[in-house]
């Protein structure tokens, strides 16, 4: 990667943060000039990241971690093949440097280290000087027989009746376009709308096109009048005109996606003037509005388990001189324990982030973040508290955390929330880490 600037500036340090894998810097016996240069570069990367994390902390109220000045919120949806798609990234606020860079995020090839049960993707923007990492908790789609009853379980489909699909197939309606996929509805070299005639010359009479409907394989055909189709870049129709039908293959199964999706991630940003910034984020899509709110009638204990991811930076010094510096990405396990309202308790949530690993999968021994009690408030889903912990140095650190409940575990009255997401940070003399988590009720 070419850096067209002075590597001692903050901007180039931010570029180093965004462009290199985690590693350490420091002395050694008889280093070569190339080793010296590499050590200086990775040390600068770690120092810059540490300064960025520290700045997010010191600008917050009462020392709390403040990464909300300039925010990014990805919209994540589950696909019928069991993957997750980032359909939009919303950017709000103003970065510390003054002006947002703007522009679209593009997915990069070097995906982040996987987390069990989570799909990860890495995005870049601005000549790859920014990094956006997103993980989504997407369950495998549930295959079911292709029947009206099962098709009605799709959020895009409703109102189908009968025990079986008619032999003539389903008559396609516009609301179903999101679940239709086909690479044969239009020639590969065609752009825009393609029209097929079914009357007159009869050239397209009875013509069929292979495709899928909510993951079920079958054939699309046109009947009655001329039909048109406009495909987008994913071989998904943006529009279908005329009367189209879909006949499933024998034994085809429809795939019901996991509509309720958690996401978490982090963003190393660069303002228009190059000032670096950092934020973590976590959230959920597909859950009913307000379904995570707690009530005073909820009682008992509940445990939530899941994953976490983020970044860290450590800088060791002696006599005013930096002796070593390390920075990189981490993944971890997250556990929450919710004590809901009882006769004598107001309700609270505690937790722990543990089993840390770096991006190569190596254990980060002795790393632990304790999420101290965060009070619950009836009628709300959010909670926040203080954090403490260690990063293997033997020195205790302090920080903050916040979270939010989503969903409902069952249909009964006063059922407890089914999922939780949140963010956390921890700070030591010369060391910082920050990340986000998502967890499901166990």
C-alpha cells in the first residue's frame, strides 16, 4: 500500500491503522534498516489507534466512551440462501475533524475472522483509508415443502389458500419480487427491460426460464400477453410486467429465512481533513417495534450468550520512550445475566466479555471485561453501566458499557426479551480496547 504523505502525521498514522494486520513493534538484537522501518510503522499504527480510542473516551460525559458524534448504522437483512446482505449504510453526525468524507462503502475481499454462527464482512471507503467491519447473526434458512401454508410463512407472501400449489403454478404478484431469483430471465448482455411475446408470431410461446422462488427451484413462464422483466445486478427482478407464473420442481422446498438478525461491528473512520475517529455499533433488524422493552411484571433470571468483536491497542514505554506497541482486531465470547424485576429488586443486567482471540485466532491470555450492574427501567429496552477488567498486564482498567434488549422469548404475557446487543470499552495506562456484542437468550 502506497502512502502519499509524511508517515509522522496523524493522517498517515490513521492510514496505517486501517491498512495493516495486527502486529507488534519494538527492539531486538541487531535489527536491519527494514526491520527498524517496519517497527516504527507498526508502533505508529498502535500509538495512533490508542490516541483515537483515548480521545473517544476523554470527550465523553464523565469519562464515558463517546463514539456517537459521527455514527454509521448498517441495515442488515437475511437472504433466502442463509447469508446476510448489507443493504444500506446510514451515516449521521459530524466527525471530530469537522466534515464527513461521504461516499459509498464497498465490500473488500479480506473478510474478518469468522465468529461461530455469525457472518462477517469488511468494507472500505476513500481509497481504503476507512474500515467498516460488520458481523451478522444469521441462522440457516428452514427448508419446508413448497405449499401455500409454508409460503405464507414468508414475510413477502400472504393470503394463499389450499393444500397444494395449482398445477399451473403460482401467478406472480409484485410483492413477491424480493424472493425471486433467475439468471435466465434476461440475456447476460441485456440491460434494462426485456419483453417476450406470447401471441402473434408465437416465437416465445410456451418459453420457460429456470429460477428459484424463496430458494425453491422451478420454472418461470409467461402467459396471456406480452411479458417484460427488468433485472438488477443480483439477478433479482426489479419489475415484472404481464402475467408470469412459477411452477416448482417436484419435491422443491421453500426456504424460510431467519428474519430476526442481530448485527455488531466497528468503524475506523477518517474525516475529510484526515482526523481519525472510531466507533462501535450493534443492533437488530426484523424484530417487532418495542418488543425488547422490559416490564415490571417480568421476573426471574435469564442468561444471554453470544459473540463480540472490536479493536485494541497497547503501548509500553520506559523513561519517556516507547519500547513496544501492539494493535489489532479481536473476537470474543459475550455473556449477560439479567435479573428481572422481583418483589425486592429493581432489575439489573451484568455480564462478561471473555475468551479473547486476535485476528489470527491466537488466545489473548488474561483478557477479561467485567460488565458491572446496569439498572433496568420498566417500559424501556436500553441499559448502561460501568465496566472493569484486565488485558493480561496485571493492571486493572475501567470503562463503560451499554446495551439494548430485542424480541420476546415466547408469546406468553410478560415473556422476557429474547436477544440483546451492545457496546463496551476498557482503558488502562497505555492500553485501550473497544468492541460490540450480540447475544441470544439461553
